[in-house]
C-alpha cells in the first residue's frame, strides 16, 4: 500500500501511514469540497448534545429523549436529526472542518455535505450558512456501503473533488478515493492532522486553575507548621482532591454553558464549545474526576470529605443557578476560594484564622467582580453577558463594589498584622510583614487599572500566574513572611 499526501491551495495534508504524493490534476475550475458530516466528529456530539438539552428540559425533555431512544440505536441519529433539537451553530462542528469549508467557499469551491444519518441537519446547513451548497445522501456502514458512498460522490463530482473526513486516518471511502487518485477523476484526500489529545484535556480540565488550590497549603504555613512533613502530605492530598473535583465541575459547567460559550468572544475557543473535545469524553472526565477526588477526601477522613462535598454542592449551585444572579455570583466564587482555606485547616489539622477567611472573601470577591467588569466593558450599549445577570449599564456599580472590596482586602491584611501577627511567637521580626499590604495594594490596583483600560485577561487568576509584575509582587509577600520568621 503506497503513501499519499494531498495538496490543497498552499497546504499539504499528510494521511497517517501514507508517504508518497498523490498525483495532482490541475483543472481550471476549483474542485468541490465534499464534507463527510457523519465522519467529521459530528454524530456523537450531535446525539449527546441533543440528549443533554432534552434532559435540561425537565420531565417533558426526559420523555422526549425516551421516545427517540426506545426504538433502538438504528433510528437514534435520525430521530434526533428530525427533531431539530440542536441548532447547527459553529461550535457543533469540528473547527478544522469549518476552517476547510470557509476557505473553500472563499476560493469559489462548491461545498457539498455528504451524510447518511443527518439529512435534515445537512439541509438546514445549506439553508442557513453561506458555505454549504448542496447535500449528497449516501449509505454508511460496511465496505460495500462505503464503496457506494464513494460512487455517489464521484457521480455528483465527475471532474474530481476534495474530500474532508474528521477521522485522523481518514474515513474508508476517503482512503479508497486516495488509492484511486491516479485514475481519471482526481481526489485530493484531506485527512486532518492528529490532534494533541493531551493539550485538549489540559485546556478542558483547566489545569492552570489548579493554582487556586495552593490556598490549601496556606493555613499550615500561617500556623507555624511549615516544616511539618506529615502536614504537607495531608495538604498535598487536599490539593489533588480539590483539583480533580474542580476540573470535573469545570467540564460540567462547560457542558451546561455550551450555547452561551459559543456566543462569547473568548469562551467559544474552549474545547467543548469549539468541538475539540467530544461530549461523551467530557462525561467520562466528569465521572472520573469526581470519583477520584471524593475518594481521596474520604481517605483523609470524614471532615475532609464533608468540606469537599460542601464545595461540590456550592459549585453545582453556582453552575445551575447562582451564576445568573448579579453580585451573588461574585460572592459565591469568593466563598469557593475560601473553602480551599478551610480545607487546608481540615486536611492538615491546624487552627483556622478568622482574619484569613475574611481577607479571602474580600480579595476574591474583588477579583470575581474584576472578571465581570472586564466582560461588561466589551458589551454593546444595552447588551448583556450571555448566561449571566449583568447588563452594560451595571458597569459603574460593579466597578464601585470591586474597588471597595479591594480596599477592604488591603485593610484586612493591615489589621491582621496589627491585631494578630504581632502576638504570634513564630513571627520573630513581624515588621517585615508590612511588605504584604503594600504588595496587595499595588497588585489589586494594577488589576483594576487594567480592567479600566480593557486590557485585562478574562480570568484574573490566569493573568496572575503569567504576568511578571504579579509574580514579583507575590514573591515580595512570600519574602516578607519568611523574613518575619527569621532572627537577625
């Protein structure tokens, strides 16, 4: 079996396992692009998304889901296709497929949709998009069906065609077409490159957000047990447990917010919204993350399991309801951050600090409002943030509360030093602690300045771990606490 590569425009697409070039027949008229809708990663996403929408519709949605599921898997795709339960928005399709279709349309190519399972959806695409021109209906299944599929395409495109299949190795009919490419009737077999699945999962699980879980370690440091190995081990278990559960809830949140994320200026690039991660894979990730995370917490003791369960319940409440309530959403997010501090106390068995908890609520409420204010700034007049309880006119109020809670956070750090830190025996030279309120003031001030200029990243936490000045200010706070514990 020889190797193949296909040239489309200036791009070269290599089919895994093929290395020899496909002879390219140049014609005056651009070859049509044939998109294999059934093989482009649409079928499982389509059915799963339609099922999720039905379940979100309550009892009537469940009955609707059962009505199409009971006849058997053979009619499952067709039943959902006829129901029109899923709008053919861009996030439903493989991003590479959309890119190929858009480019083909710009080049003047005819774009044809090949399908067996989703004729109604294909026709809606032709009616509602600028890039889909016509539908080719052909069977899909065994080798004979795949050859019939190829024959249908060649009949519709006697002068040759460019084929797109979402399968990394190419659909069977595409591979057969590539083998016949040297014969009259050219086929440029466009087999997309293999994706880095690890990168997709890293982004979907938002591993950068695990930096939030470093808060679990803070109580043991402030309690003077920074050199206690057993305490660090328990805190590490808490860190991992919170990370796994948090990643599972992020996936659940993205499933719930698919429509809103697809309409958002930056969230549309998230793996689920863009189609880079399938819904069935996300469901497996959710179950795995919750099971492993809660299992680790249970191994640490009943109290640890209880605090993580409370965190999970609050996160679910936020996902399904609270995030649509203005201001309450910010306070809830701050509470979720503070729960990590409480978890540090519980997992490590150290004494908690009311100062620390109050500081956390003010600090993270300010950061949550900064995120919302940044989104509000990008709204059109009288616009609204999709899936949130904020409109463009809320900007001044959010700005006022955000800067007020930032000032309160700086005040809490200062009061902690005056009222509590000076009474702790492990702070030998507490004067160095004054680096902390200065650094917190400068950092929060920088956050809100960038918000006002409209240049802050959507996520202040992600911004903080990639921004040089933010990291330097964090190091200054850490240095101050270390120096405060040293005798000179």
